[in-house]
C-alpha cells in the first residue's frame, strides 16, 4: 500500500447529534466521494469512544457534553458512511489521537503517504495528524480541508494553519477571492487596478477588477478582500467615488472583509496618500479589516497603500514605473486574505 486514507470520527454525535454543527453536515458528501476513491484495504477510520463515566474524565470536565458513549446511536458512524467503510480497519479511541492507529500504520511496509479527513479539524484531525507525524516522520501527510469541519469555521482555519506550520500539506481549500474596485476618467487608475489583480493572482487568489459603475455585487460579496482605488482630484478622492462609497458600497456586505486602498496622481506631491487615507477611513466605517502590509513584509514598504504618479507633468516619471509596487501590493494583500480567510 503506497497511500492510505484516514477517516476521523464521522460519527452521528458530531454530525447531527449532541455536538452537531452545520459545517460537519456539509462535508458528508465530500467525505463519501473521498472514501470511494480509495480501495477499502487502504482506508483506516477512527471512532471517538467514551464510557458512561465520560463526565468524570479529564475530557468530560473540560467539555461536559456527553457524546460518543459506546453503544449509543450517537457513537455510531453515520450509516451511509459506515456502508462505505465495510472492509476497512476501524479503531476505537478513548481520546483525541489514536496511538493504535499510528502503530498499525507503522506496520505497513510500502506506505509513503497518508491523507486525513473527518471531524473535528481542530481537535481529532489535527491530533492524529501530529501523532502520525511524530510516529512516522518520513511519511508524506496531507489533509483535505474540503472533507473536514471544525468546532467553528474559525477554529477549522486556525487548525489548518497549525498543520501547515507542521509541514502537513493542506489541500482542498478554495482560492480566496479579491475584488479591486476603482474610479477612473482617463484610465490610469484602471491600469493600476489590473496590476494589483495580477499580483493577487500570482499569490494564488482569484481576482477581478470593477469600475464603480459596473460592480459585480455577487463577486464582491464572495470576496475575502476588497481593494478600492481612485484618482486624486484636488488632493481628495473624486466626487464620484465619494458618492459611490456613501450610497452603494454600504450595500455590498463589506464588514469583516480585508480592506485596502490605492490612488493615482499627476504630481509626486499631489495628495494621493490623502485619498488613500480617506478611503481607508470609509472602510473602517464599513467594519473592514484594513491592511496595507506596512513594513511587516520587508522592502519595499507600502505604508498606507500604493500610489502611482502618471508623469504627465513630470518627464522623469511614468505610471509604468510604479507597476511593480502595485503588483507587490496585490500579492501581499492576497496572501494576507489567505492567512485570514483561506
Ligand atoms: C479635476 C481634476 C483634479 C485633479 N487634481 C489633482 C491633484 O490634486 N493632484 C494630482 O497630483 N493630480 C490631480 N489630478 C490628476 C489625476 O489625479 C491623475 O491624472 C490621475 O492619474 C487620473 O486618473 P485616471 O486616469 O484613472 O482618471 C487631477 C485631475 C483632474 C481631472
């Protein structure tokens, strides 16, 4: 056996029983497809298993919700998944990680790789992944995030991040989406928007640009990050952008998303950073998580947001000169969005 699948605790109590979550229910079909893709002899499964004294155990004192008590309905593996696990090796375990499972894997002579799926990402999936990592350090280990659910979505993401740190390959995460929304009259700010999107794509995100009068609302709603850009008019944002921010942006569900801003100007000291500042202030009002990368990601630093000087009046300058800054900014914003929401 070269590659094995480990299915963690797909039991009724975690799906629609005493510790149910909507997220656990939502992964059931993915889990079934994944099990079908392996021959049964390459599949191992675990079952969280407690006795009637659960509430007086260490775990029970910390989580006083009875679950997976041997012999109860809640303890059983969900029936449609249990059918698919016929002929596989199933291990009962009294706590999060299964030492017996790790011992069994050690006996497999040709084993090169394992993939983990199941419940809950932040407790038993991560515990077993790290236990197996300790037992078999040369084994390749991956976790398919689309077949796992955490106690909460936030804890699911945090556990994936922890596993990444421990060199466990996380697959099955959808790319984060980034919207770049801009105003423009003569095209410069639109160009800068495309450069930002290009950098975001380079960092693995899906990115799209929209002029304020043609925003794809659904795309923006699904986006983890929204970056807003504007030309500088009289050292301020344009009246059109101001109106759009006041009248339209509030309806896009921007709260909680990563927010950033950029601007173009004609003169090196033309006031573009004031434009960025005003946009960022509006983003704070919408409840966005405002970010620029600042000096946290090394040089070149982009403290507030990138500015492009179009060079119409400055022969030594050109918008193209700022392209790499916009691209870098897009890359950094996408990476930050992935850290927060990926
Ligand atoms: C009405 C108006 C006011 C402007 N005010 C400024 C300004 O205060 N400072 C500056 O550097 N550029 C100023 N500009 C130049 C634009 O900010 C600059 O050309 C910008 O790149 C245009 O972006 P766009 O091509 O996306 O429309 C102004 C342009 C217009 C039309």
